[in-house]
C-alpha cells in the first residue's frame, strides 16, 4: 500500500506548469510562488530556471513579477482575469484595459 502512495503524483511537489499552474509570481531572491486551482506553492529557483520559466510560450506577463497561463483563463471581464466561473471564489487577477485586449486576442487564438 505504501508503494502505491509513493507512485501517485503529488501535485504539491511535482506539478506540470502547463496543466496545473494558473499563474506564478516571482519574488525576491529567486522565490517563485505558483498558484494552482487548489494550491499555492513557493519554490526557490536559480536565475537560469527563472529565465526558462518566464520564456515559456503559454505564459503572458501582466506585471513585472506576474505571469499568467493563457490556456487556463476561463473568462475576462471588466479588467479581471478569471480562472474559474465569474461568480465564484475561484482565482482571479486584475489587468489593465490594454493588457485585457491583448490577452483576449491570445485566448481567441488558442481556442
């Protein structure tokens, strides 16, 4: 029984950036905060790992330290990006009007 538990994927330790992460924020000293549907996880990363992370195609930079996963956006309205239903407690982030237009175009291309 213990072997089965060890073989199961633990999203808190080993997550897929495209499938699990809604957005991430880069903090001081290489500390990156990953935000998923049901979790927030911080991980210390090297400068090279952060360059690789921020260079991924599926992410869009909305502030100097915040990148969103374009494929996980459910709705964009009134300057807010929703990663779940609009009328829920799901994760959401504010964006300015210019960014909202660009993100809407990116989401439309992905669909």
